[in-house]
C-alpha cells in the first residue's frame, strides 16, 4: 500500500537520569546536561503539530542520527566527525528508524500536570514549571475516570451459547446414530417417477455492466466500488487511512498515511431470458418397468431432470414405516406379506432393511 508524506513533526525524549522531557532534536538534557543515550526511544508530544520551518524540515529529512563510537554523543545523520570529541563517525552507531510511534492527531487537547517540586499546574507540553522553573517529568496529574460496570462481557454470552449449541448438535448426532432392529411385514410397494419441465422466462438479474450478456435489456445502473488499487485511474476515489508517525531516528517523525484508489464501475439491473422450472410432472405405479410422465412440451419448453423413487411400506408392532430407495433390485424384493428386519434410528427413520 503506497504511503503519502504529509509532513514532519518534532518528537520528544525523556532523560533517564533526571526524568526530564526534552525536544526530539535536543542532543543533551535541558535539565541535567546528560547526553541522550542511544537506546532511549522517541515519543509523541502532547500536541502534534507539523513543522512549518523549511530549515527544520530539511533537518528532519536527513534521517537517523549517529552516536559517536568514542564519547557516545549524538550527531546529525550527515556529520562525519563528532561535534563533541572530534572522533571519526565512520564506525558510529546509527539510530534505528521507521518505527511507528503512534497516530497523528493534531487536534489533541493538552492535559495538565503537576510540578513534582512545587505542585503548580502546568501545560503538559511545557518542559519547565511556569512557577519554579524546575524540569517537568512525564507524570500527568491523575484524573481517573472509573468506568461504570456494563455487566458481563457479551462475548462470554456468545461463547456460552456456541458451546451449548455444539453440545446440542453432538447430542442429536449421537441420538440419530442409535438404532434398533424391528421385525416388520411388507404391506405394499410402489414407484414414483417425476419430470421437471423448464420454460424460457424473463428474469431480473444484476451484475457489473461489462459482464452482462449482450442480449439482455438494461434497467437501472449506478456507479459502485468495483475494486481497489494503488495506481490512480479515471473514475476512482482516493481513500486514505488515519495519518500516523514514523520515527526518523533524528528526533523527528515523518507523518504519513496509507492511500488506495477505489475504482468505480457501473453496476446494473437487467432482464434476460433464462430456462426456469415451470412444472414438475409425476406418475405412480407398481408394476415394472417404470414409465415416465408425458413428454409433450410447448415450443418454449424443454425437458429437465427425470427421477425415479421406489417406496416400500412396512407394518410392525410399533407402527408403519416407509423406506424410499433408488435401488430397483431392492424394490424387486418387496413382495406383499414378506418378512423383514428394519434398522430404525431414534427418530423413526429406516436406515436399512433386509428380508428375513
């Protein structure tokens, strides 16, 4: 997904020695003078603002700073010798870059924090107390909002319901698997044939315009999102996600957003002629061979699927049972008054039958 740069912003870092906050490009702590360690991560300030100064933007674009291999001082990405000790930076360690720091929310409102020395209230974006001048750490005055109880998590109810549903399904399957043998007498048997008749009928469908049959009649069309892609094309809407920040490694962050193009195409309703089931004809008998319903059809009709079903009806001490099958050889064994053993499940369904 292509990234678009919206600009650059200044980050912050917290001194591990005195817990003072410092601007990202500041190479030493404003409070105690300690150099910024190479493992200190930059963080978002309370208020996110894009840099407008061209010189500072150019500095942000240079990339990750380099820590001197001799004194550990932090130097700009394009420096060749250390500004503090004059050492060669060729063997220096460059800061990591490209880490997602967080979302870019320029309208974020500043919070208030208490000075750890005089307890005066300060804007959390300030680095020093407005009252006593002491450095401000990263602790914001507690304004705890206790979330009201909303009852049990709905996901728990969903999970519980799913478990109960699965248990019921397993129970039904186990019940269906239980069978018993029943002695029965065949009362009668018959076959039933069916013929599906199809006719050409006008039906309404909808599809992308370039996929509609040429012989169809268009009704209504509207533009819809067909797909997304990275390249700009005609009839496409540019859609971008929430801007976010990438640590440049030099105290700045590149503000970017991921964008794609929603390609619009015409989606239309239309009518076309299709073969539809208009009738199902049936015929019943007892004597083999089976015969099928009449094949007399109109000019706009055609024969569809043909099917035959054999049914054997049994009487037992526990009531009547019907056993449908497509096996003609089985049907030939179903002679009146013959004795059978039926395998019946808990739902009264005949699963198998064999003559005694």
